[in-house]
């Protein structure tokens, strides 16, 4: 009888041990699942910035870049400019080279730029003389603020009599660089010697400059 009771007690202990083991295993699995869930990446709402949508700047203002913007402003046209002969132009003496300087003032309300040679025609008693360019000068970009000024110099040989021919200038017609419209200026100096048919005349135009 005693042996039978001992066997029953051992059996009960074994059953209880299995139950404890099973409960421990279930708890471990539940804990592992919980730990795995807590360590996995958080789901991100589709409308969240982290989901790939760009967030607005802190200031709340959007920024943009204009395509095709010209640094320094647009190019000056004849409509933007007022032309006049600058003071002090002309030859210092009848037998010395002179310079007729044309002052270009930006009369528009916007910044504009110029670079290169203008077209210059002398219109006179013998027709139109299209002046050549002086190749020894370096063209520079000139930026004109509203009211700003630029200069174009026309170097010329004054008529000194003798065996030369006088070209009696009536007006100057100037076309700004990269433009097709024209400005008209009155000639103020001595008349140049007519070299309109010469290969290398002493009368020519220089590029636009910010300084006289």
C-alpha cells in the first residue's frame, strides 16, 4: 500500500512539473513575440512626411529658381536708352585725331546689360558711312542700373583741307549691341575726312564701355 502511494505521489510531481514547464514555455514565447514586435520598424502613415512626402520649410514659404534668368538683368535695347553726345567730345585741333563720345543713359525702370560693339552709321552729304570696328579694344559687359550711363567712342580724323575730301555729317545712327532698333544723335565735332572707301580708315567705333 505504501509503495502504491509513493508511486502516485511521484506521478503527481511529474505531471505538475510538465505543467510548469509548459506554462514557462508559453510565457517565454509570448515574451519573445512581444519583444520582436517592439523591435520591428514602426508603421508610417502614408500622409506622413517620413513616408516620402516633402515637408514644408520652417518658414512656411516655398522657394523656387527661375529658369533662364539673365544675371545682371536683360539686354538693353534702343527703347531702354537715351542717346546724346557727351560733353568735351570732338577734336582738340584740326590736324589731330578726335573722338565723338556718345552717352547712353538707361531711361527704363529696370536693370539692363550691354556687351560688344554697337552699329554706327554716319549719315551725311555723301550718303551713309557704316563705320568699322576698332579691333584693338576688349569688349566688356556693362550693367546699367536705372539712370546709369555707358559710353561709345567714335574715333575720327578731322578734315584738314589739302588733298582730302570732307564728309559733312548730318547725324549719327546708332544700333545697340544685339538689337535691331536704332537711336539718332546729332554730330557735334568737326567733320571727318571722308575715308569711307579706305581699307583701314582712321574713323572707327569702339565697344560699349562703362567709362569714358
